[in-house]
C-alpha cells in the first residue's frame, strides 16, 4: 500500500482545497485499495498492480534515471506523470488514468473531503454512506440492468 499512497499523492496532491491539506495518499487511500481488491476480479487486481509497477519503476525506462518514483522529488514526479499522460502508447496513458481514478475514489470517499467540496452532507438520510464491509460483491441477476 505504501507505493500506491506515494503515487496517489502525486496524482491528487494536497492543497487542492483549503480545507483539505492532504493528498489522496493520506486521505482515503486504504479504503480505495481495499474496495478495489474486494470488488475487482483477478485480472483487475493484476492490472492495477501492473500499473503501479509501471508508474513506480517507470523512471528507469521513461526518464532514463536510476531512480524509482519514490526517489523523485515532487517536481520530478509531476513532470514524470505529465510525461506518462502524454505518452504515445495509448495503454500507458490509460493505465495512469486508471491509477488516478482509483486515487480519486478513495479521496472523495472521505467524509472530510466531500464536506469540504460541498458534495453532499455525509449524514443526510437521502445520501447514505456506502458500505464496503462486504467481502464479496453483490450478486447480479440476469434481469438487472
């Protein structure tokens, strides 16, 4: 989880909102990763891990530097992520987008973040908190959309 938290902080940094000084690595990362591992199949979890490895060890390939993502400065991480977003290979761009989507899922799962952005009141009856305590995904019937 530690590598993912570092990558999440680079993709969704702290200070985006004055009331939320932490980035996605500090806010909701554990929840996002747990949900992703519980609800995704083997291929989805493997794809996420491969993406994490690509981002973490990518500076060796894409920047030609003897460093991992964790060894880069915050400015170098930002430059590196921007390079991945504009990479000529579509799959590389989408893998980084997947990582950011998972980071945002955890970030906005946090009650403090949602309240800071005014998304909805966390205790409102018409907006119940999602529960990710289940260990298996819900069963879908053939008649459900």
